[in-house]
C-alpha cells in the first residue's frame, strides 16, 4: 500500500470520526444551534457564556473559517511553488482551479444565487428578517439572493403590517431560514481538508526521490498545521452549529466536491 493512500485514508478517517462523534455529542448534550430556526438565529448561542467556540465571534471563526479557502489556497501554493520543478504539474493547478470553482458555485454564485442558498429555497426556506423587537418578518426571496439591506426607510412597503418598529435609522440584511440549511462550513472544511491531504501526500510520496528543500519543509509543516486547524474547526462546528442532518449533508457535499477534484 502506497504512502499516498495511507495519508489520505488516515486524514479521511479522522475527519469522518470527528464529524460523527461531534454530531452525536451535540445531540446527546443539546449543544448545537438550529441555524434554520428564525426565532433562534438572531439570538446568541445558548452556550455562548460558557463555551468560547459556541460564539461566532471566536477567533477560529473570524480569522480562519470565514477565510477558509484563502488559507487552503495559500497552503496549496506554498507546497506547489517550493516543490521540485518536475512536481509542479499543471494537473495540480487544475485541481485547485476546479476546487475554487466548486467553492464559488456552492457558496457564492451559480448563475444567480449560490447552490447552498437554492437548496434552502427549494426545501421550503423563506427569506426573513429578524426585527430589533425579536419579531420575524418574511419578505420576497430576491432580497436574500441579492443580500440587500432593508429598512422601513428604504423599503417601507415591506413593513406595512402593524409591527412595533423601533425609532431611529436601522437596516437589516435578510437571511434564508426554515429550509434545509446545508452546513457550508462542514462542506468547505471537508473539501479543503481532503484536498490538502491529497497535495500533502504527493510531497510525502516523493521525498525519497527528491529531498526536500528547507522552504518545502516549511510548506509541509504549514500544510499540516492548516489541516489540523480545519479538523479542529470541523469539531467545533459539529458541536455547536446546525442540525445533525445539515451537518451530514454538508459532509457529503464536501466529499462529492473532493471526488470531482480527484477525477482530474
């Protein structure tokens, strides 16, 4: 069995185990937040005062998870640029380009709304805004798809119902709720981890034939560190956010994205 297979299988097994056990723990101990419930999502996580990673403002989320593909790309290019010349293949660059396209299609744009947003809509989701009073108001879906800010001053016709609105100027960006909100974090973390494992395996397999330069050693360590951060981020997401089914579908989509990348 090749070293490449060993590395990929080991990281895949760890990733799967973390996602599965974290989800089981979140159900048993009621630690997760249903991000599809509009009555809950505008509130702090119920464990935010005792569990640091239960708040979206934690440094792991702000500095790393929200910029996950940028960190993944930096690890990939660090490895690729410092690899021996014969290993800097167009195939590896093509894999990164396809992975980037998959990330964009699912999370940012696909001839309009991203695929993850379309999933929410077709599964019964509604575009909602959480008013400062705590009330929830449904509005047309296009406001969520375009991520437009709304307020009684810019869109007064949306607030025609007799709701108690606070005084002063305020605006809210609406979100799709109530449908099946596939965990975008689990999707991207899964695909990123497996993609980097694939690239790392190439370096480990060729080490005996092409000794590493000092720069490439640092690149390997940087990639290992990035993978470790993604595994930990998968653990915290599995523990504190999304329903079990939303995490499971995010995990499956991440594997599907990686499978497409492997076809190159």
